[in-house]
C-alpha cells in the first residue's frame, strides 16, 4: 500500500514538473510595436518641365515626446503654388532613441505605407499625390512621390494630412490609393497621423 502511494505521489510530481516546464518553455509572441516618431520632414522640390528641378525647401513637424504621444507638436506650414508639381521626399526621426526611422522603413517597405488625405486631397481636392517608390512586391510605400496642384482659383488654404501605417494588407482592395479614406480596413496600426496647414499661392 505504501509503495502504491509513493508511486502515485512520484507520478503526480513528475506530471507537475512536466506541465510547469512546458509552460515555462513557451516563448511569448513577439509584438510588432509601432514606430516612435519625434520629427517628420517634408522636402519639396518644384519640378518644371522646362527649367528642371527647383530649389528644395523643407517643412517639419516635431514633438520631443513623439508626434503620436506628445501634447504640443510644432507643425510648419506648407507653401506651394497652384498648377505646379513638386517632388516630395519624406524623412522621419526618433529623437528619443536617436534612430533614423526613414532607414527602418526602407528596410521594411513591405510593412509600411503612407496615405495623403485632408482637404488637399479628398472632398474637393486642390491636388493629387502620386507614389514614386514601391516595395519588393510592387506595392507603394510613399517615402518618395509627387504632389501636383490644380490651378483652380478660389482655393487658397487646405489641410495636408499625412498618415503612416504599418503591418497593413497592401493587397486589400483600395489599399494602393494614396487618398484612400478607409485605410483602416486594410488592417495594421498607425505610426503617424499629422495634419499640416497648406497655403496655396
């Protein structure tokens, strides 16, 4: 009888050890956290079919706590001319970790994409954006592109809303449209959502 009880206790102990060991050995799932961005720079260069490229100028938005988590961002005003086309290059930086987020997006193009909304591009738009780069699968990214403004009188001010998404399904219907207002339908997370004032000359 004592031998049977001892065997039973040993069996229980062994089972408990195996269960504990099994639970402990499971690796936790890695979470793909969003990028922390403290500064975004928009670099515009006028593209003239005759004169060629103009002089580049930059417009910045920044917040030392992060543009998505801070409370007092500094946002510059974009000044563009109606009827003109501008090359647009976007760069991003994380001042908290001293990281170049632009470089990270370049390395992970398949996971990132920019959208361009606001009254500048939707509703009664004053312009349109065209993607100028793509990932290895031929899907758009948005670090490089072009903004073309309509020479329409009466519109002098607009909002240039810039959104960066990561982990989205780029093959979702509509996801390749830079002005897609239902971008959340493609899944993923928002790393950046910021609106610049746009003045049209």
